[in-house]
């Protein structure tokens, strides 16, 4: 149902790559437009996937580039485009401006201060717990507040900040008790359609294969995404003559050539295939039996939610935040220690061998995301926060 009064939102992204952050922005824009928001999207670096531009415009979102495509190899935003963003904010006159990418928070925050528009930031990464809670609890009140002010300035001094991870929000509350007033956890959302009856049996018949298909989808970053751990686990499985399987790696990134060299050096090139970037990795996931996510650190990975929404079993590393917030070990998925290739190989071997367990975990995972991580739930939560900022002074929300 649409709101009685339309609100205006400017959403800012560095670029429109086919990654989790951008897909979440698309899904959120679709939901907010359906609730009556007038949404404009500003792309700072002026480039991205053409299908994302088209999908946003078809939703009713007005898309603007701050300039011609620039610095495609650069991760983040160029501050040289700050005056252009301020000009757009002056022209569009939004009720709220929102950064949906961590890399753009400070950039958007400064522009919002100049334009006197309330600012909502999103923190999509993981925030680790305080190293020494007892030590921090003895810090004087002024020192704790000073650290909080510095951290908030580094995020662009948002009126409100959304963390996609509940644990990240809890860790911030422990570090900075006053952040309870301005930090709000809202998990990422995912579109969930009911799975047809006998879904897994139908998928098996359609694939007509005699091996288990394992897939990794994400940015090809060897250390952060734990891809070195994954390849070591595959090597262990080969040495142990594990049941037949194939690994498909979908994505692109700075370490792609290093990863390919690693696969070749271990003699695994017949078991591991590279698909490159995909506009719609859901198609690949639906044809897979198991998604593996061996990351060393995460926020709340979009690919994990997407796989679970497709009825695919997930095995993931138990990062300080992220996968363990959604997956209960051996109930709705499989968790292993971070960086432990032996444990990962053991979990993969179990799930490759036991199709019944794999399907049970997949079904439980689907049920969880349908209840807790739907796009509708996410949109309603953002709508509430954004509406509360409308009419505030710009720097600090009421």
C-alpha cells in the first residue's frame, strides 16, 4: 500500500556493478517505490552494468551519473565529484539522502552537511567485537565518547547508521554505548518465492548428472573470501578420493589470475571451472547442489541469502559476524572454523556424500530466510527509519 504523502529519497552508490550491494539497492528501491517514495539514484563514478540501469529505471527510479565514466579500476569514489553531488542534492531537494555502500559513506555525509539534508548511512561490512571489554569498560566517559565521535565522523556523521549485521550493531553498542541512539540493525533482504513440491528431485532430474555440483559466487579476493582455503579443501578431497564433485567459481576480482594459477599448480583444473562475472548468478545457483562460502570476514553476504532462497544448501565459515547469524550448524546449513581447510573439506565431504542431509539443510535454510530475511521485511524497516528522518535538521536526527 502506498503512503498518503510521497517522500523523496536520493540513494547514492559509487557504481552499478552486479554485486550484492547494488542488488540490495535495486531491491530496496523497488520496495520503497511501491510504498510511495520518489527515489532518485546517483552513481558517483558514472558506470556500471547496463541491465542494472535499466532495471532501476523500469522500477520508476530516476538514475543520474555525476559525470562521464571515470576510474573504472578504482574501488570507491573520487572526492573531485563532491561539488557535483552537492549540486544534485540542491536540485532534487530530497527529504533524506542515503549511502548504500560503505565506500561512499563519508563522501555522501559531507555532501549532506553542505546541502543540509538528513543522512542515512549503511555499514555493510563486519564489525568485530571489542578486543578487551574489561579494559574498555574502565575508560573514562569522555574518552569513550571521543572515540565514538571519531568513528562517526569517519562514517560521514550520519543521523542514523544501518548495519546489515545484527552482531555488528551489538559490537558497536559494546564499544560505544551511546551508539544505541543512532545505530540500527537491518539485515539484507532477499526475494523468496515458494519452492515447488519435490523441488530437489526435479532439479536432480533436470541436471541428469552423476556428480555433486558445488558453486562459489562472489568477488575473487583470495584472502578476504578464503578462496585459498577452498582450493586447499578441494585438494584434500581429491587426495582422499572423495565422491565425485565439480566446483564452479562465478565472479571476477583482483586475484582472479592468482586463483587460476593456484588451481593449475595443484593439478585441479579438471575439477574447477571459472565462469567469470554473471548478470544473474541465481541461474547458476539453481543448478547447483551446494554453495560454499569460505570467507575470513563478511557482513551479511547477499550470495548466502540468495542461495538459501533458491533451496540450495550452504556451507560457510563461521566469521565473527555474518553467516553464523543466519545459519545454525547442521540445522539450516553447515558452519566451519575460519581458515580451516581440513574442517571445510570434512564438511564438504559429508554434504557431498549425504544427499538427504543436504536437502534437509537446504529446506530449513529456505524456511529461515523466507521468515526473517524477506525483501518485504527489509523494506518496511528502512521505510520506518527513513520516515523518521524526514524533517530533521540534517546533522542529527530527532
